């Protein structure tokens, strides 16, 4: 038996998401990314004596939104605590965080892997401020500090040790990124550090119920690296145990150049952060009205929309595609107000429209063609006024350049409307048959498969305008 098969991996993730507020968690300093270093640093951010922080209501609202989206229980009575430690990027010498009262408790996030669909249980989501940033490569001899990020609001989303493979962790972070973007609380940009993940990994023999000693891999900055780091850790730990070595609790870091991890420190006894309630901030009580008003502003969530799309008769694949990105589902939702041909809407969105968007690196929010215009385009195809390829290749480019035009107007102006009159179509039929006497003879001898060729030629001759049904009827009569 494969030795790996004896073991079960246990994984818990801590994801930090930077909230998309304009200002920081406790000051009016800008929370935006990428500014000149140390330009968003009022005395409050720096924790100078005599300054007074004040809680950003929007950040509290965003944390609650995420909690509601993850089915958490919302803590009504909240206070902030000081988590004391010394680090150069921490200007105050403590981080303001939540200690015993995380704003969201419990809850779950549903994930799907190729093997399972499951709810990953959450432990909590709490609010805290970010630290500044040490920059090691700006100067040869010194480490530089940028405090712009200090005090930017974060939520930390902590799971239970509830995942059992790198693939599950990969799907979980993918789902979290989709959710924070969907509800608009975080831009989900892992390269810029708006979303960061620490992975806690342990192994145990299958069937065992107690947890093994864990290691924590810090600051994974892409979803692929989360997966690679966990895969590496599981293999490393199994090899250690197989050799009879003992796993020690460690904090590790991921080496993206080699897809390996290395120890940064052994974790001795739990750090003593000397937590105490932040005396400069008043505790805050959330009212039912405040929570209800946030709930009512929350957009329809992907899981709910997925179910709806299934009931509309869309395939699982199509439903997933629509729920992958809010701008796509928004566009679909707008379009079904004008058209009931759901499958055609999805096909246009996944095909020609997506292609047009990809050329401009944008999403459905930026599509110049309105949902109503798309619905008209679909309906002139359904009514047989133009065929799909004319709509796609001839009309769509005109609409993209002139979004105010009506599809039918464009079809008329460019003389693209399909001809249904048999009298007009007969001209093309005769033309094609006259051009191909040998094929006609073969057909008459029994090679009925040539009908497709004749119809294709008539399409070409008419530039797609001849109604293929009428063309086929006429051909059949003439070739009898
Ligand atoms: P710490 O105090 O080291 O931060 P916590 O108990 O707060 O540890 O847990 C942090 C994260 O580690 C959580 O996501 C939790 O699910 C996960 N975790 C805890 N113990 C284990 C373990 N033995 N194996 C895997 N993950 C674990
Ligand atoms: Mg931790």
C-alpha cells in the first residue's frame, strides 16, 4: 500500500482581506494602495501620544456583509483589544484587533472539488488593522519602512481545521476571493496583497480523531502557491513521520522559486500578547436595524443564483460560468427582463460577447451593448430575420462601434435581412444548380448527401440571406 494512503491531511486557513474602504480603520488617512511611501500617516496612524482613534463604520459594515454572506452569527456586542508585540512595521507597538468578541462567529463556505461538495466550517471573522511594510530591497544597508498600510482595515477569516487536501484549500480560497469581490468588500487582488493566506497543516493516521502537530505557512500570495505549499508540507510531514521523526510546531515560509517551504521560527509556548481592551475606543453595540439594513443591501449571492439558473433550464456548466463573476450574472439578469431565450443569452455571452470583452481586457460592466439590444439581436435571429452567423459576424461589430443602433435597423441598412420569398430564392437556386451540373447528376443518381452542399452554396450566393428551409424545399422540387 502507498504510504501516503495511511495518512489524512488536516488543513485550516486564515485569510486576511483588506477592506475596500476609502479611509483606514481608525483614522481618516487614505487606505489606498500604491501611494508614495509614508504619505498616508497622520499622528493617529503613528500612534502619537494624545491622539484619539475612531472606528470606521463602513469597515464594520463590510465585515458584517462578509459574515452574512458566509452564514455567520453576528456578534451584537463588540469591543477592540490591543495585541501587544514589538515589530519595526508596527508603529504603535500594538495592533488593534478583536479578541474575545469576533464580529462574526461560525458560518461556512461551500466548495466543490472534483470529488466532493462540502461546507468548510468557519471559526470566526474578525476586524483588525494591518501593519506597515518593511522594504528590504530599496537600500543595500538598511531596511526601509512604509507606514501607509498601517491601520488599513482587514477582516481575518479563520476556518476550522476542516479541509483535507490541497485541492480543497485551493477551492476554498478561490471561493473566498469570488465572494469578497461579489459583495464588493475587497478587491481580492492577491498580487497587491489585498488578500493573503496563512495555511495551517498537520497530518494524522486515517481514523485518528485527535489533531496532529501543525505547521503554519505564512503569507501565501497566490492561490496556486496555497496549493503548492500545502502539497509540499503534506509530503514533507509524511516523509518525516515515516522516518520516525517528530514534527515540531513551526512557522514556515513558501519559497516560490523552488515550490518548497522553509522554517522561519519554531513556535515555543503561545506568545503572550498581553491583550487588553483598547481604552481609546468605545465598545460598540450593533442594533437589529443596522444589521437588517445591511442584509437588505446584500446582492443575490452566487449559490442562490446558481440554483435559479438551474431552474431556468441552464446546464450546470452554464450556470457556473454565470456565477463566476458578478458582472456576468448582472448582465444576464438584466437581459432576461427582455428575452426568455436563456440559452441564447448564455451562448452570446460566452461566445461573441466574451470574445469582444477579452480583446479589451474588460468585463460585462463595460460592454457597450445594452442587455435590451442583446435581447433584440436574439429575437431577430429567433424570428428568422437574420441567421446567427450574420448576426454575429456582420451586425455585432456594427453594434459594438455604434451601441445606440438597433439590430433590426443595422440589418436593414446593410441589406442583411433574410429573404423568405420563394421567387427571390429561386434565382439563387437556379444559379447554383446551373453552376454544378456534375453534382446535380450525382445527386440524381442517389448521392442525397449533396443536398448540404447545394444549400451551402445558396447561402454563399445569397450572402446568408436565403432562408435555408425554403431553399431546401425548392431544391428538392427541382431535383426530383
Ligand atoms: P494559533 O493560535 O496558532 O493561531 P488557532 O487555534 O487560532 O492557532 O488556529 C489557527 C488556524 O489553524 C485555524 O484555521 C485552525 O483551524 C487551524 N488549526 C489549528 N490546529 C490545527 C491542526 N492541528 N492542524 C491543522 N490546522 C489547524
Ligand atoms: Mg495564526
